[in-house]
C-alpha cells in the first residue's frame, strides 16, 4: 500500500491532466464552465487533503515546469498514477472481505467458553450435593465421637483431680514423717512445695479442692511454724530478747555462744523459707484487717515472731484499764515504741540482718521491726483519735506528739518514706477537719492576745542594730512565727491536698491579720508620725517580705504545682491567667495577698508623706514669701549663709528625716525619703521659684540654700542627692546664668520659635543648647518662664 502523499499526488495528476489539456485548447475562452471532476474533487477535499493537494500541485509544477515541451511527460505520469490507484482499490477490497471472518471466529470462541462454563457449574453442583450428603452421614459419627471425647476429658480432669488429691496426701504424709523424724529442713521443703501447688491452683475453678489444699497447708504450716517459733523464742531468750532497757556490756555472753548463733541462723533461715506459705495463709486476713496497707509487703516471718513479746507488753500497758492507758498521755506509748526501736537496732543489724542476707531475704531487719511496732501504734492511734475530737486541748496535744514521733522516726531511726508512718491516720476526713478548725481557733486566739499585749508594737531587737534591719514589731514577728510553726506541722504530711488545706488556712489568717492592721492604722491615721503608726507600716512590710521569700521556697513551689493540678476545690477557682502564671512559676501562691499588702503599704506611706509635707510647707511659708528681688548680690556679702527664713524648714526636714530613719526599716525609709524629695522638689519649684522674681543676689542665695543646705540633708542617704531635685537644680542654673550667656540663649529660644516646623541643620536646637547648660528636665517653654523671673530682664525689657 502506497503512502498517502504519493496516492494523493497520482490522483491529482490524473485530474489535472484533462484540465490542463482543456485549458490549452480553450485558453482564450475565460467564460467556459469548469470540469466536473475538478469541481467534485475540490468540494470533497478535507482540510488535510487540501494540504496534500497543494504539495501535489507543487510537485507537478516542478516536474513539468513552464516549458511547453515538457507536456509530453503527462501521459506517462497519468499511466503511473492509474496503476497505483488500481493497486489501492485491490487492497481495500481484500481488507473488507477479511473482517467478517475474524468476527465469526471470535463469536465461535465465546460460544465454546460458555458451554465449558455451564459444564463446570453442573459438575460443581453435583459435587456439592455429594459433599452435603456425606457430611450429613458423618454428623452422626461426629456426635458419637464428641460424646466419647467429652467423657475422656471428664475422666482426664477426674484423674488430674485425683492426682492432686494424691499429691496433697503424699505431701501431707511426707510432712508428718519429717516432723516425726525431726527433719525440719525436709518438712520446710515439703511445705514450700505444697504452697507452690496452692499458687498453681489459684486460677482453677475447683473451689473445694482449693479449700481442701488451703486447709491442709494451714494445718501443717501452723504445726511447723509453732514448733519453729517455740525453738526460735527459746534461742532469743538466751540472747536476752526483747531488749526492754538499753543493752549494756555488763551482761556476760552465754557460754555456748557459737552453738546459739548456729541455732539462730538455722531457725531464721527455716522461718524465711516458710514465708511463702505464711503469706498465702495470711494475705486475705491482712487485706481485710488493714486495707490501707494492702500495698505494703507482709512482715517477714522471723520478725513477726520477734514482735510477739513486744506486742504483749504494749497491749498490757496501753489497753484496758491500766493507768498507763491514758488518753491525755499519748507520749507514753509513742515514746515507749521509739525506745524499743532504739534498744533493738544493734541486735537487728548485727545478728539478724546477716542471716537474712545469707538466706536471700531482701529485707531490712531494723526497718521490718519498725514496721511491726508501727502497726501497734496505728491500731492504738486509730482508737484514740476519734475519742479526742471533742477536747481541743487533748487533741492538740495528740497532734503535737504524733508529729514529733513521725519526725524522730524518719530522722533518728531512718525509717524510709516509701513506707507509711502514722500521719495518714490524722488525714481521715473527720480528724483532718478537726485539726484545721483547732489550728484556726488557736491562731485567732494567739493573734488577739499578741495584738492586745503591752509591747505588741515595739521590736524586741530594737537595742540590737544588726538584728533589727526590718524593725518588725513584736506582734508581726510573733504572727509570722505562728505561721511558720503551722507550716512545719503540715510539711511532713504525705497528701498534697491536705497540705493545700493548711495553706488555705494560712492565707486566711494572713488576710485577717492584714484587716486588723488596717483597722489599727485607721485609728492612728490622725497621728501618722507616731511610733505606733510606723510600727504598723513596718509590720505590713515585714509580712510582705517574708511571704515573698516563701514564694521562692522549694516546698511552696511544690505546693504551687499541686495547686495547678487539683487545688481549685481547696483554694477556690483559679482563672486561666492565674493558672498559667502559677504553672510557669511566674506568680506565687501569695500573689493576691502581696498585692493587698502592697496597697496597704503604699497608702500608709502616702499618708506619712502628706503629714511631713504639711509640716514642711507650714514652716516654709516665710521662706517662700521672702523678697528675692531685692536681696544683695553675692559680691556685696563677705560670705554666703543660709537664709534665716529657710532655717525652720530645714530644721523640720532634718528632724523628720532623723526621726523616721529611726522608726522605719531601711527599705521603707528609702521609699520615704525618695518620695519626700520628689514632693519637695515640686513644691519648691512651683510654690517658691515660679511664684517670685529674682535679682542676681536672690538667685545666688536660692542656689546656695539649695546646693549647700537642702541637698546635703539628703546626702546622707545617697551619693548624688541633686538628682532627686532636678526641677530645683535646673531652675537655679537658669536663674544664675550670666547676662551674656543668658542673652545668647534668649536668641536661641527666639530663633527656635521662629524656625518652628522648619528643618534647619545649621542652627542648634533649643534642647541641645539646654543640654549644654546641664538642663535636661525643663522644657524650653519652662526655661522661658524662668528667664522672665529675672529682674534684670524686667528692667531691660529684653524678654
């Protein structure tokens, strides 16, 4: 098959030849009709054929050209194209006849596949029916076999049940035989194997078998334990156990010490081997009797036996109708237990602990003994605490003794904090609420007493300079000591929620004391310069300082984190911002109280400054009304001296500063004199300088009074007191300017006013000119006013 381009060229040539021939004979007839073939060919061309036709015409033009002699090649070209056209038609006919054959073959293949599929489906249906019939027939056999297997399983379980019974009987007979032959180690091993069998049956549903095994184990365990305990107690007696009084070196050691040590080690090791069976027997009983200690491991068996004589003595003396069983004397049994712990510590460390280590028992003998003795104390305390809820004095005494016992237990006897002591008994809801109410009641009573005491507002360290930096009055120091004692009480509590309850109580007490200070302050506000008023101010500052230090204390930081997690129920609702500040340690638990105390302190300082300023202003009236415009110049005076009218004001300032320096603590006095300097600066500038006109002598006298008399009064408290009187200092600079510099400066001010709003880099600004003179606080407009106060300007009319 020829390419599309060549075929198109042949057809074009065939069509073009008659047209050219016709045009040749009719070239003079422009109105002759077009050839029909040529018209049809033009109408039937597609866009792509149009492009090929153009190429064919170009090829024909190239073949023939413009030479008429080349027209003889047209016949050969026409024959060639006709041949190609015939070949193309044959190819088209061949392809058209082969397509139906392929379709028929595909349909035939599809039909064969359908028949095969139907055949396979029929086979599958027949096979399924056959299989179903087979399963129905086999179900009878399966049911029969299932019954047999069930019977076999039942027989097997019965056999295992009987084997367990036989094993129990075998172990029981072995234990009996070992006990008869006094083979204690073999008996202990058989007991241990029986205990292992008991633990293996723990998940079994054979309750009767479990009960039988447990009873059998309990029976033989009791017999073996009683025998070993009896022998152990005899050996302990030889070692003078229990040590009721401190052991002394005067007791001669037994003659058979080596044999006793051997027996002691053997008996302790055998008792340790019985620990597993003992734990199995006693675990349910201990869980029911002491649910709060169910998480702690049971006591070691040798320690249990060693505790028996101590337990008998404890119950003999501190239960029943004995005189030693006195509710008002909890220290008797608490101290007795601590004594027993101390007396027994050496024996436990030197004799029992090495044996336990060799036996593989990972326990501390001394700690185990303390645990056992604490069990007696806990039982006693649980009985006594509810009976003392209605007697505040006895209850307070009980709490104090329990806290002291816990402290000594943890410190002196190194009792681990992982094990509970006896403080958890005080955390029971009724006991805890009683404790909180008693603490509140006692604290309020003590505050009432300390505020009404004769020396409540005087410092007990007033005669000792080094110890009286904060000058705290006795009532404030006693109050903070009271809070510190409360903190030390609840610091050791194992529950953060209980600690937060006491913290809430402390905050309540602080706020109550602040309100009391406010009430006393209002009574003394008519005499703010009195020692009592200053003592109240010192008290507020002292409490604020201590609370700020507490906010950085590790203990209160830990409470702060506990308050973020679950403190809203106790401390009240916390806002999102406050919670975030507490969580990030930016704030503190005492932030709200510190803000209230700061407000009280600021209010009292303001009243104090007002009182001093009233006195100073009264004494300064003659000084303010002095004739500053007519004072003699400095050259007319031999020496400069303080203005006589300023003496009352200066003496008043000096006396107040000295008085308040003695009565106020250093931080408060610094705040006071700085505030006084600020107010005094404004007063002198506004009521004296701006109110008067000054000649050269008056300005010089004012500068002398300020720089040589007023500023040095405050020079005792800082190195550069003039920095706290910027208005007065800079006003004196302006008033004492020489005439020449003053005139130049007036020109600068005038030029600055004229050039206002116009950027001029050549001319210096008024601010820069003032800075060169040392004036930074006053504005150019203020300087203009001060220049107008100079009498020389008034005479010359310059300004």
